[in-house]
C-alpha cells in the first residue's frame, strides 16, 4: 500500500515538473517579446528626441536670424526716417 502511494506521488511530481517546465518556457517567450517591444520603444524615443532637438535648434537659428534681419530693417527704417525729418 505504501509502495502504491509513493508511485502515485512520484507520478504527480513528474506532472508538476512538466507543467513547471512548460510555464517556464512560456514565460521565457513572453519575456523575449517584451524585450523586443522595449527595444523598439527605445529606438522610437531616441528618434523622437533627436527630431525634437533638431527642431529646437533650427527654430533657435531661425529666431536668431529673424532678429538680426529685424534689427537691420529697423536701422534702414531709422535711416529713412532721419532723412525725412531733415
């Protein structure tokens, strides 16, 4: 009787080991998929930050160049106004 109980318990242990192995495999697959998704997200974020940096720097250049042209046009206007006043 005790021998039968031992064999039943051994069978149940084998089944549990098999199920655990299956779940470990499934968890590994999900882990790999998630790692892949995070790698894609990381690349997307890098590209987004790069484009924002490029946009910000080009906007700063445009603002600086437009300020310079406004100052030049103001000087020209002042010169014309002075000519009119004289």
